[in-house]
C-alpha cells in the first residue's frame, strides 16, 4: 500500500486541505481529511482525480497537423474526412500499435487516466478481414497495456456511407461489417478486454449515417450493459440529410426510437433544438464533447449552458487527437461559450470557480460515459494526478484549477492509474522507447 499526503486535494465534496490517501492496485483504501503527514508519506502540493478521455480515434494521431492546408474550394469536415481516409488506408497493425502507444502516453502525461477508444479501423488495407477479426483491437489493447492507461474499448459498427443504408464508399472499406461479422468482432473484443486490468467493453454504432434502424437494434444489445456511444448531430449537413431521410433531426430520432439512458453517450450532439436539449438532459445520456476537434473541424458550438440547466451531463474527449490536453479541452469549451454568448464565466454558478466547475463536471460525465467511477474516495480506482505548482507558488488553493485551465503556468507532475504511477515529473516511464517506435512508424507512413 502507498500513502500520499496532499496539502490540497479535490474530493467529491470539494477542495480540502491536508489529505492522506492510502491506495493499492485494488483501489483507494482510505482517505483522511485535515491530518498532518506521517513518516513515510509521499508528499504533494495538489492532488486531483485524473480525467477520463471519453472519445478517441487513436489512428488519427498519425495525421495530426497534416490536414491544415486549404484546398481549392471551401474546406469542411467533409474535405478533412478525405485526408483521414487516405491515412487510414496506409496503416498496418504495427503502425496502429505504435501510434496508439504514443497517443496514450501523451494522454497520461496530460492527466488523462482512461480512454474511450471509438475503434473503427478494423480490416486489412484491401478491406478483407484479418485472420483474427479483432487484430486491430488487439493492438489497441497492447498499446493501453504498455502505457498503463485504462481502456474502455468501443468497437464500432459501420456498414453504410449515408442515411437509409447507402452502400459504403471505397475509402471506408477498412471499417465495414455486416451483423454476423460484427458479432465475431465483439466476441474477440470480450477476450481482449478480459485480459486487461480495469478494462471495460462497450459498443459504438458509428452514426445514424452508418447503421440502419434495424442494425442499431441488433448492435446495441451487444454492449451487455456497458457503454453505448454514437456520433450524432456533429454537422449541419448531417442534420439536413437526416431530416430528408426520416423527417426528424438526428437527436430527435434517437430520443424517439431508442431507449436512451445513462449507458448512452452522444458524441458531439452539437446541433440540437431546445426540445432535444431538454429531453436529452432528462434521459441521463452524457454529451461527449470534443472542443478542440470540434473547433478544428468547424463543427459549431454546443449549447452547454442550456444543456447543463436541463440536468445534462458532459465529459470531454480528444477525438481526432490533433492536440492532447485536459486543460485545453476545458478551456476551449468555456471560451466557445464566451464567444457565442458574449459573456464571461459561462459554465459556472454565481460565486463559483469556472475551472473547478468544468473539471468536476467533465470528471463525473466522463466516468459515467466510460462505464467506471472516479473521485478520491474509499473504494474508487486509484486514478489521480498531482500538479506542479512551482511556477505559481503564490496561488491560494481555490485558484489553482482556474490557473491550470486558463493560464498554462501549472503543469501535470505525476499520474497514477490503477494504483501504478505511470508519469513522474511530467514524463511517462516508457517515453523514449515509445517515441522511437512512433517516429519509425511515421517515417514509413510518410514515405
């Protein structure tokens, strides 16, 4: 058992001083408040629960910064997607493992402890299945084990290129399954997850574009009570196409036709009406927000104040993985609201810290969406981080999270996942080996 003493810590009830945390791989065994450090305690200034990352496409880390040249026409999500297909078609299983390991290392160094891998790069380059139908999922599992990040694996069902069961296009050939093949993928994914510590298995019908209503109703039960994630209402064109197909908007269609509850996570949900916001808030489903990617792709601005007022829960993810940062995801979320509403401190109650409020809400929503729990309390997983306050020694405890989110002076120091320290002094324990393998993979991909 390890014991650390924190001058300040974020507990479920709020910030507290002089906290002793005893933990092991089995979880947090004891939390004492208002006590001095004892001989043998490891001492830290500020301890936080580590943040879940609820939405990632690991292979897209290989194209970070490579789609920022303007085309001849107006660029959009749809033109970006063409570049994404090009990269996806070149990657081998070795490349996927190397890129995912680099990404997961970066997530840990940023303060994320668990990743929801929305995994849809399944097949060989020609579209044929590997001998192991979960070859690529297994490589994701290896990368999570090597780095020490906890994994919620979300195998993606992807069958069509558009609403109404449109045939897939050539660039999607590595993603595509029918119902029987997907069942085999889920069976193997169960085996993969069972061999990983603290791992969770869910399911992810890619979107209403990529799965018909009949397929949705067959795929969702394969989660077996685990998380169900789906992309929805990310782009205006998607909303317009959904209305043309069904007479309903995407979130409206889900609310009317699927039994949304607290197992569901609607990724993006950017374009909603007031009625959809209210109904989604009541459902218990989490909004999976990816503010950096949503800004990068020009998706639009999520109606966060209205959603929170309706009782809605949200978490954050890094999606296309162009930039990995807990603080910057939260900052982008708040700043997008400030720009949209021409106001300040939008996502905080009167008299409350915005940084603290953002962190607490994303922590709770992210854990729910990934089928786990969070928080520094007895019985919870020992997933937490410490902050290096050396650049901001002058700050009172109540201002540390605001500075961390908005001012960039405070950095992540140590990160524990499942009771094991994976990051110390801001550096992952296997950084050199992981970085070398990533560099080799990227050189091959860019030949």
